[in-house]
């Protein structure tokens, strides 16, 4: 029975992706940015429904000129936020080369980044700043990788610089799933994760939008720390820091 459910859902997703491709090709070139955002939100919401996922949003969604930062658990995370409100994302450069999904993400306005290259971080920050100036909402996952949802990784600070511009708000968001099988971790491939999620029943995701942060007079590291704390508090999760490296060849205390 689960196999039948999976196949039914995956066929629906194939149809939905084809519809998305057609929309990006024939509708997006003739519509403004705000309408594109609303269309993308409806498409993301439809994708979640096809997977049988119930989305619960608490808090007030940002509407313009905001940097959204969230914890990262699954490849579903961007679609959760897109379904909650129009937003453009930064994503790792590898996704751009994924079949179909990469093209969809590119045409939908995703900004791709090679985090190992400092110049690329500067380029993405400039692109984000342009979108914010145009009144858009942009989003990122500052942990830079997914986790199993039982803890937070420290937020990387580089792109928080864009939140320091006048009139820009930083909005921390907590993401939580009611089933650990939604997590995309370790060496799990995308197809394996999709197959697993397509067989789940009663899957629910919570998007907890915390109050926006005032960034006047702050630096990016402070804004990152405040955002990390807000998400930690919203999800009641601890931040797991890497242990310090041994010094002068001596073992770390406790080992």
C-alpha cells in the first residue's frame, strides 16, 4: 500500500514540475516580480500538498525588504518558506546542475553560491542587496548544511552583512518537522530522500516566524548571533559548537 501511495504522489509531482516548467517559460517573462513571487508561493504550496505535508505557519510573514534566516533540516525547507510567503533564496552551486530541479531553481530566481570562494560570497551579497533594494524578501540557511533537527549548528556570518543596510530587517525563522524521516542528512541522495518522504503519512512542518531584529548600530556577527539565539529559543534547541582543536599536540580536556 505504501508503494502505491509513493507512486501516486511521485506521478503528481512529475505533473506539478511540468506545470512549473511551463509557468516559468510562458508566464514569468510577462509578469512583474511581485506576481512572480505569488505564483511561486502557490506552486510551492501545491508541491507540499502533493507530498501529503501539512504546513503550519505561526508569526507574521515578512512582506518586503527583509533578510530571512532559518535552520536547515531538509530539501523541503525552501518550499516551506516559499509557500508561507514570496522569497528568493541563496543555494549551494551544486543544485544548479541537478536535472530539472536546478533549472527550476534558476528560473525562479535562486541565487547560487560557491561558499569556498570569498569573491563569490561578495557577489551574492551584492545580488541580495539589489533584491532588497527592490523591496523583495531574500532568504538563506546560515548553518550551510542540513541537520537532523535535534540541534542547531552555529550560523555562518558572511551574508548577514546585507541586513545592516538602512531599512532592512532580519527575520529569524525556526523550521520543525514532526517526523525525523523528513531530514536530509549524511550521504543520503535526493532520490532516496524523496522516495522516503513520499511514503510518509501525517507529515507536518512548522514554520515559526520570530519577531524581526533591529540591526541599527550592529555588526554582522552580532546580528548572526541574535538570529541564532532567536531560532534556538523558538525551537527549544541547543547550538552545537565544534570542539576546539588540540593545541601543541596535547589532548583536549576530557579525552
